[in-house]
C-alpha cells in the first residue's frame, strides 16, 4: 500500500548513467532528458559552474581556474563528488518540484564492474536524493530497450557500444548466459582519431572535434563515395592555428584498432556460447545499440566477420534508458505479485 501511494506522488525514473551522456526515462512519460556527462567547476573550490550541455561546450576552452571534467570513465565513477552533483542536478531538473517524495531510480551499469564500483553508483544516487536505488546490467537493459524478447527460451545477442564501454551478451530465459565488458568504445575511438592527426599532421584537436569527425565521416568499411572534411586545430610545431583536409579513408584507418578489438570480444562471446543458443543466432542475429554503433558500415563489417545477420536497434541511443524504465515497471509487478501471494 505504501509503495503504491509513493508511486502516485513521485516521478520514478530510469537512468542511463553513461560515460558520454546521461539519459533519463520518467515512468509514464518516456525519455525526458538527454545531456552530456560533463561537469564544469572551479579548480580550487570545486564549486559547480555548469553541468551537461553547457559544461560540454567548455571542454578544452576553460581558463586556468575552471575545469570541465567527465566524472565517469569507462562506465564507472572516477569522481564521486562530481557524479553525485551531476545526478542531483538531473534529478532536480526532471523531477516534479511539487512532489514531496524522493524518486525510485533504476540505473544501468556495466556488467563487468566490481561490487565496490556498484556500491559507489548506488551511494552517489542515494546522496543525490533517491528514495530507492536499483541497478541493472547495461547489456540486459539494452536488450530490453531494443525490444529483444529476453524471456524466450532462445538465444539473442546484444552488442551495446557506449562512450566508455562495449557490452556484449547472450541473453535467454531472462538472464545473461555469456557476457563480457570491454573498456573500449566511443571515447577510445575519439582518442584514436586524435592520435592519428597528431602523428600524421602534427595537429592537436580537442575531443569535441574528434567526435564530430568520427560521426560525420568516420567509417569501418569502404564507402561508395569517400568523404572529406576540413579539420581545425593547433600545429604542434609552430603552436599556431592550422587547418587540414582529411578523408574518410584516413579516419577509417585511425578507427581500425578499437574496432578490431570490439569485433574480437564479440567473437570471444560467440565462442563461449552454448551450441543450442548459437543455433538460435543464425536466425536472430546480432542487435547493435549505443551511440558507438552509429559508425558508418559497422553492421556490415560485423556481419562479414561473424557470418551472422547484424542490425541496429530502432533507436540505439535510448535502448539502455528505455530498458531501465521497463525494469522499473517490472519492480511494480514483482511487488504486486508478492503482495498477492501473501494473501493466498
């Protein structure tokens, strides 16, 4: 009864607490917030100046007394205080100010993190004002959000390429049969692009620029028509501003190492998959989710490497957030079931 009453007056939410961005799903409302996981603060006092979109615009452009940081690295908390402030800010931004009750929160976390790291995520959300905190592994949340029938007695494969981690899992009968988490994903792709420009052109660029290059002309297999783009940065030799024209083929070469490692972990999971479930994948194939899967040519390249059909989820960027929301609904069903059984 109390949980039912609490549910009426609080905006329970599911959170995709990603390395690159935070998405918030409000029960009964859908995705209501999508902002970068960036916090800008004063270097000495740690006073927060901006969070989210406004803070991301400051990356690489702040004066000496201000720092813009990503409080999460490789899917885990690197700066507990900044993470707590970021979660508190997003809760306050989306939560109904008229309600008196704190929300229940479901948070997606990488499947490979330790119990200490799980506790850090839970405590940061509790300190930020959550009434209850529940954690769900990101590959399971992504599978649910992608519409995969996880309760079926058949195998399905999800590959979620986020900002900090790539999550690969075989799901069946409501659980993960085989799962691996790799700390190579979108951020490592951006770093690879930065290093390539540094080596070939003696040009240093910021992470916002490298991300833009990756998404606009990046690819993992040859394009029908190769693309070009002017890149602006700083010449390492002269220290002066410099512009170079780069091709999609060059960016593809820069991305090859992280892409190859992601493909290897997918193959490793396939090798460990039980034979009966492997047979299911011949028909069901692989589903891709996360922002990293939007790189041009990735489904085709992965299909060629695994000899399985590969498709992107309908809305890859929101799969984990939608999965946390669905899990939130399931919490209510579980409690109703328990209450019913008490009176049987």
